[in-house]
C-alpha cells in the first residue's frame, strides 16, 4: 500500500511554457512539474544533442590523460581494472577498446564477485604484477582502494583512478584520482556513471581537439547501457549519452550489442531506455552475479557476430538461472514471514538466511522493500559470517543508519538509498535492534506513489500518449509519467494469458476505458464490478500490424473515497503496539474493538465464505469505514487466537478460513485485546 502523492503544478507557468515554446499543454505541464522551466533548461532537455562538458573540469583529469598517453607512447603494459556490473563492464569495454585502437599494450581485469568482491584486492595486484603490468587504470572503482593502490605502488605499478563513488576521508595515493565527488573537484555535473567517467578520460586523452561527436558515435551504445544499468538520472550529460546511445543500439554494428538485442527479443523493435533496463542490463549483470563478468566484456568486444551470439545465449541462460535463484530466495523469505509476521513490523526490515546467493540478494531486497514500503536489508549467512545488501525508501537515509552501527561491520559502503555490509552472524539480532533504535528517533516516511498529474479520462487517446515522446528517454531522474484517473466505475474483469494478467474495463460518463493490470489473477483481484475506483497509470502507444492504439497500464488502484494515508497511519500504530513501544491512552483506544466491531467483521467473513485471497484495506472499506485498518488487524489477530478464524498472511496474499466452532467464545479472553485495554488504562506500555 502506497501513499498517492500528486505533484504540485504552477498552472500559469505551464501555460506560459506551452505558449512560448509551442508545446502541447500536457508536455508543458510535465516540464513545470519536473522543474524544467528556464529557456536554457527546456531547450537543452528537449532538443540539445551536445552538452558534454570539458573533461578537464574534473580534478586530476589532466594528470590521468598524460599518464595514459605516456604509457601508450612508451609501450608500457596497461590494465583496465573494472567491475562486474553493467556499468563496470561497459566502462571496461569502452576504455579497453579505445586504448587498443590507439595502439596500447592493454589487458583488462574483472574481479570475481564471489571470491574477490568489489574493487581492487591484493591478490589481483599480485596477479597483475606477474603479468608485468606497469599501469592500472580503474573504471567504476578505485576511490576506496587506498591500501591496494599503495601496495601496487610498492611493487612499482602506477595507478590512475576513474570512479564515481563517494570518496572516503583519505584519497588513494595514485598518479591521478578522477572522481567528481572529490571535495576539491570543480566539475559542474556530478551524476555521471563509471562509464561516463571513463568516456571523459577518452576525450581527455584525445586532447584539446577531440572529435566528441565521433567518439559518441563510437561509444554511446556502451555509455547508454552503463548509464541506465547504474540507474543514473537521465538528465544533462546522461541524457545526451542515452538519447544518442538508443539510436546507435537500434542501428549500430557492434556485434556484441546486436547479439544481446537479439537474445533479449528486441530485434526489429524500437529500442527504449525501458527495454535496455529490463532486457539488456539484466543479462550483462547476471553473469557478474553468478560467475565471471569477463564473459560480458568479451561479448561487447567481439567482432565475430556468431561468436557474440553464442556468448549472448550463454548470458541469457545465466539470466534465467539468476531469476530462478531470486525466486527461490523470495520463496524462502516468504515462508519466514508467513511463519512469523512480526518480522515485518519493524521500521527497518532485517531478514537473514543461510547460504542465499550474494549475487542476487540486492534484487531480492528491492522486491521486499517494494512490498512493505520500508527500508530493508537482506543478509546471507555463511557459517559465522554474514553479508548483506540494503535498499531504502525515499526520505530515509540508509547510509546514515548503517554508519550509526559501523562498529559492528567488517566492511560497509553505499549511499542513502542502497548499502552493502558484512558482519558476524551472531551480531545480526543486535544489529536489528540498533538500526531500529536509530530509526525510532526519525520520522519514518511513507512509501509514495508519485503521480505527475490527474487527467480527464475522456481526453485519453493515441495522440496524447504520442506527445510523451517529447520527454523520452525515461528512467531515473526522468521517470515515465504516472497519471491519475479518478472516479471510474469498474465495468468488466477479463483474465488473460491463463489468468496471469487482467484486462479491466471502466466507465466514466459516456467514456469507456480499457486498461491492463499485469501480474494479477482474477482470484487475487480484490475489486468487484460496480466499484468506484481511482487508477494510477502509464500511457503507451501499442503498434501491431501498422495499427497504433492506446495502451493504459495500471500501476496502482484504490477506492475513490479512500485516502491511503489513513490506512498506513493506522497500520503503523498497530505495528508500534506489536513492537512493545509506548502508546498514549487515546492511541490504544483507537485500536480496541468492541463486540459490534467483532460482529461486523465476522459477518463480512461469513458472507464471502472461504473463497480466494483478501486485502485488509478492502475489508476495511467494505465495512463502511466503521473499523480502522489497525483495529481490523487487532480483530483478526484476536479471532485467530481464539480459533474463530485461521489466517494465513505472507508477502503477497491474506487468506482467512472459517473453521467450525463449537460452543461460545469469550472475546474478553483474547490476549491482544487484554493487553490493549491494559495499555489504555495505564496510558502507556
């Protein structure tokens, strides 16, 4: 359940933008909402194909370029030291490919995720020394490799760092440290990816008269994939990289990318940022999650299309295996939550398991975070050690939270929205306690569904959806617009693809609207024909046999008369009680049901029988708002205690069965109700 949040709009400003730049009103509205309002910003966003700042604005770039030029001129042996994700792989392929074309003696090295972990390590430095490497150039890593770079220097190996991660208190003792997040780096745009930094190095090596347009033609496909893969905001320079790159991917001749497009099922289709994100990037990432990312680099460097197709098929198989492992871990987590629902009552969810694959727990963590709308850390135990990945919701700084517990970790890193860490397995419970104590001192945000604006359902059409192309490509920093359609009557529910998806029809006055609800079955769909609902949607243009039609894709749905914020607030009060935290007498009273509340809930459950899944917010709505969400949770818990119902609840569904009950049941015997009444009398726990 998410809080729906509609963006603020300056209607006068949107009208001005539409008139001044001859733009459709919807596009002017979206530009205003996204803060793109000045002439310079509007023209750059909509029309500018250039806009690449001089690489020499970046601190140490002059030193980095000169050291690489010297190595090439002197025949020194260079190693491009990369990383195993899509950004690191494309960074490695880009810089290696360029250095080869200018005659460098160059190799590349990608660490193994499982045995070596992220970034430089001493063992890798030893291997490179054995290969007589004179210069290491890091891409998408290196800023934190203080000890490793010092060790390389002691062996006579120079290092040039190019990175985009946050530096620590001490910078590495390298020949050059190029990272726009250095406190002394004067560069204007700070949000480029690792592949973007590597590309800036290439421009710098080319020198003052570099043909940036030609370099973009050569490398923007790799820039596009890496930038999207690392979820960089698609604004400013990144927008240039991605817009140019999408065209190159669709029409280019890089054998490895062509093979990857074919393996992803995107051949002869328009290449968008979305299908790069969901089609190409996961296949590159999969091999890094499960094996050696050097396979992905070799794909991107291959000149032999048949060989590239073979590698791409292998990456596709790895991606299928990655999805299987991800599903397996999610099922394990689901069983844990079903067995102990209190696991998800915390402010920050900490869930651990033995032997979960390190390469996929970050993806799994994102899935759990999305379900519960809370910061989440998934830990994989291997004997007495545990490693984990965390993901946050907007408004809660997860990096600050783990820094408050830093004395517990062997290693940790990250940023406000994502973290990684390691600790002793026997410290997990204490870590859970401490990070939640940190969170208790904060105002925890609600997970929000951001809506750009409301639309009149009667205005929907292909032309409106086509207008959105003004703003593409969409991605981080420039999300696909989400629109709210209000007060629709649900007229029809049609299962599709073996009941994996639903086609829903709605009425709005004399207007009929058809929309898709993907990954929802009729058994799990909790709304009924006749319900008045609001839907949050994306608009797309569907092309089939030269026919263009409007596709309305449902992101979320709720009753028209319901404010989700009230439900979330009441649920959090219930969770606060379950955690044993202080409640005022008034707060406790708001959760205490009376006999009429129990009777209303039981009558509703009896009326529907033991059929299908339930949604608690829907039960609360169908009871006419007489029972709050938190009170409903108390009633169901009490009924379950007393054997009146049997409840099963996991990440995805709630099922309630009504067993035969012999004799009368005294509701006053419920432990949870007794406890709440005690809290009410005392005014606190």
